[in-house]
C-alpha cells in the first residue's frame, strides 16, 4: 500500500472534513430530507458539491453528476466481475496486526511489509509487548520498510496508547483511531473496513489516486478530495471492496508506467485507455 508517510498528518478536518450531506430542494419540487434525495440514484448518500444555489437547483451540475454516476456504476460492475475475491494484501490475523502493517506500508510495498511483519509479531505478539519494546530493536526489525525511525516511534506509540487508553483493543471508530500515532484517515479506513467491516470511507493510496484520475472519477490530486468524490459516486456498502478492487487493478493491469490497456476489462469505459 505504497503512499506518502502521513504519521504527522492531522485528523480529517477543516475544508476536508468530509462529504456534504444533502438537504436541499430538487428539480422535482420535492424536499431532500436527510441523506436519501429522491431525485438521485438509489444508494447515494453524499454529494461532493452543493446541487443548488440561492437561486435554486443547478440543472447542469445535476446532469453532469448523474452521467458520472452512471459511469461509476459500470466501472463497479466490471470490477466486481473481474475481481470477485479482492482483499487486503497485507497479511494479518487481527485488527492490531493490520493496523501496524498498514502504518509500515507507507512508501513501501505490501510484499516487503509481509516479509517484515512475521518477525515483528513473533517477537512482539501483542500491543503490550510492542509498547514496552526498546525502540532500537523495533528499528532493526522494520528497517527495510524505509523511514524506520518514524515508523518505529509510530507503532510503539500507537501500541502504548491502545494499551493505556483503549484497554489493549484497537478502537472501532475513526475518531478514536485518528488519536493513534502514525494514523491518518487512510490507515483508519483500512482498519475499519477490513478488520471491522465498517465502511466509513474509501482508502485512497497511490493506486486508487492514479485510477481515479485515469477513469475520470476525480479531477483532484488531494487524497481527501478524491475520497469525497468516490464516496459520492459509489454506494457506501461498496467502499471497502471498491478500494481493494482498484488497488488490485492498479497493481495487475493499470500500472503507473506501462498500463496494459489492451488487457484491461475497463478499456471500453476508460477515458484514458490507450492514451497513457
């Protein structure tokens, strides 16, 4: 899950506080009461922008969004057919191991992390033991993952806080996870979605970021804004699975340097096909 190290990134807040819930009037003259507007496709809960202005509904924006929504539906259908068994590539046995592995995966391949974690978890099998471990010993074990000074501090600090504040259990809410050292929104989404089956957001790593742009799903470069766009376009119950499928597709077909467009099942709907 290669991505820039974000251990010091503050919680998701300010202008990136998350997608905006809908509560406006629509072109059909109905009140959009809460999160399920009747003039939008079923299953959509969020919009990445306000549909209306003080003068009323913006029909052009609505039409553009609905076209994009249809495009996203077709992408999801093809991905689910192509990758019916997509799952997290980080090997883990529980939520704590997944948390630690995800922190280590920053700017490192999952293959490398999976080579390191068996030794790490055999030496320090619980949050309690890792919290008490000498930082130098942790660094020696995880050195090959890169940025090992910061990562060692992060996983030791996260383990210590889990023991002290959360009674040795990985917290199950995004607000609590974001309190842990080395955890920003991407890592929190991985743990919540994969370990606890809670769809709180879409994991945006380097693969998802690249595919969102190539597939015409987002024009943004900020992971926070890309996540908002994807959350608006795909049903909430698919968010975790969507991340897994996009990551698998990014590794196997839509690679960064030489995408295999001729072998891609999405080339019929991809605006970047044979152009990269």
